[in-house]
DNA sequence: ATAGGTACTGATAATATGAACAGTGCTATT
DNA sequence: AATAGCACTGTTCATATTATCAGTACCTAT
């Protein structure tokens, strides 16, 4: 239903977004024509109809500036639990008790996280993941090679970059001081995939 | 200047907020009158003038639905603007146009950010700030030594760790490949303080 | 070759909306 | 007692804005 936009339609949509970001108001047909360089207001009308038909905006008929953005409009917020601490160095602690929850809106990250983990240790600092950071994790039991994953070995949970070979998996730290961990494929349990990071320098 | 609102004025302001949250459009005088139960559109006009005089909204004259919620009102919810890109390497780009907005809840960071900046360059990688990261910035024109700040030199904006001496300031990169920038105290303008970081590995 | 989508120009009519003015009643302050 | 701000009703007028119709031109798929 929501087919793709043409270049020109995309430009008009961007123009509407800019207007709203700029003034808080949606533009009129005349304003769109002005910004886009149309001689006729109807050119703008045509584009708006196309954008509505393709599901990107909603037009409120007979209302001034009655253009409503639809696609990225629905950010519903969700409280995500911090389910525990995860070692970025030596694996230490298991995923267990919910310490507290943090409001994470849908749409903050491209992939929707399932829960948050507080990072302990410094084995991922070269990947920009520091001690104390919160990482957003999407629950998954599979992962592709190269992704940063939350993995469980025995009863311990750790965050590392995953490298998959034929029959074995390697958990790669991002810190020269640590050694890669090689695990037989059947002993490795993927808990989830790293989909975002939140850092608060003022949280202790 | 921004004196307090009367109960009725507060109600009108809330009504405007709701309208915008609901439909994306500001209400007309007639719609406000309708929602509030006024018999006359002018009652709404009067309230709008009062709200503008007290600094809560901006009225765009002769424009339909030309009601703009001002600073304290507009972004106080959750949507924070990404106001531009900032160089973490060599300063390149100025704070300017709003690209898009991202929903950032109140309690996500200890200090409430005013806006977000997209980081360009790698001069802060040892501080865990990577190219493409969004940094949350609280607007401020003062900062303490040791804080990570967004600073403006001439017309260029950059993010660095601030070190203050007697009469001069030093902007310290977190990357061995870059040199500290020493600036006379009067040529340095602090734009804001780093209060949080958001990274989305899937955003591109 | 015909139909439909895209991408416009140009003009007119209908209506939505803002602005201005003239009032009323209340309350708090000087 | 007078003044000012608040909180409205009611009306009129100018203009901002949408809606619609009539065209032109180009391109693609049937």
C-alpha cells in the first residue's frame, strides 16, 4: 500500500518536515509551491494527494495547513527493564533481576530493543562500549557474524563481537588486553543482539 | 518577562498542546472556542494574545493556525531536535538547521538535554564518542574544567573535553592523532555541555 | 494507441481563518 | 472613584487557504 515515493515527492515530503520542524506549522499549498519553486499552487496539491494516496501523510480537508505526517508519527514510549549487569570483560554475572526501568521510546533505535543491560568492564572500549553504559538488546537466539551480541557461556553472560566459522564461534573483545574466546557452536547461547547504546555521564 | 499564567490561560495552553499532539496542527481560534466552550472566537483571540505577551507562544500574524509553542512548551515533552552535525575531528559545521527530531524521555539522562547533535569525526573515540553517535547536549554558556563541551570557535562547532587554566582554555581531543586546541578565554564560546550519548548501530 | 501516473501552469470559486471593533461584567489595585 | 487586567459575547471585514476545473507535456505499461 505504501508504495515508494518519487524523487520529487520525497523532496516535497522533506519540505513539509522542515516546515514543521522550523515553525511548528505545516505549510500551505502556496508555501510549498514557493519553497519548491512551483508557479502553480496546484502542483503542490497534486503532490500532497500523491503523498496521501501512498500513505505518508493525512490531509484534513478544508482545514488550513491540514497536513499530518503519518510514517514517523507514532512513537509510543515503552518502559524497558534493566535486567542486570553484563560483563564486557570476564563474564561474571547472569541475567536476572530487574533493577529499574528506563523509558525508551519506540523509534529511538532502528531495531526495537527488548531490554537493557548495564555494562561492566572494559573489554569493548575499542567499540565505544564503556563501563557503565547501558546497551539496548533485542532478544534473539541467532546472530550473524560481525554483530555485537549478548552471549551466554555456561551460566555467565558477556557482550562481544561474534565471529562465526564452520563449526565454532569466536567471541571477540574490542580491547587488546583481552583474548578472543573460542567456543564450540553447541555450547554458545545467543541471548540477544546489540541494537543501541545509551550513556549518561552523570549517572554513577 | 514570562509571568505566570492564570488558570484559564493554562487551560488554553494545554488545549493547544493537546491539539498539536493529537493532529499535528495548532488549533484555530474557532476550534479553541469550541473546545473551551466559548461562544465567541474573540475569547480565544484574547487568550492567545495574553499567552504571547507572557512569552509562552508565538503568533504568526495572518497565518492560519499560526500558533507556535515556544521553548519551554514545545520540546519539554519528549521530542528533541537534532540541530545539526558537530565535528569531533576538525571543526567543520555550525549549529543550524533541524534535521529531524528524536523522542527522548525526561528520565533517560540525569541532566535534561536541550537538543541533540550528530557527531562527525573520530577525535573523541577514546572517550567513547564515535562518528555517527548522537550526543545529548544541555545548553549552557559556562562549563567546568574536565567536562565534555560543545564549543564554538569563530563559526565552527566542535565537541571536546574542556580544560581551564588561568587565562586560557584548552579543548582536549580524545585521540592521539589530534592536537589540543588552545584558545584565549574570550574567543571561546561554550554552546552546551555533554549530558548523554545515544548510539544506533543500525542507523545507516 | 490507449490509459494511467507524474509533473506541472493558470485561473476561479468557495470557505476557513485572522483581525478589528464595540460592548458587558467581574475583580483587584491605587 | 478610577484604572487596569481578566474573561468573555457578538459582529463585520479582509485575506489566507483549500478545492476544483481546464490544460500541457512526458513517460511507462498494456
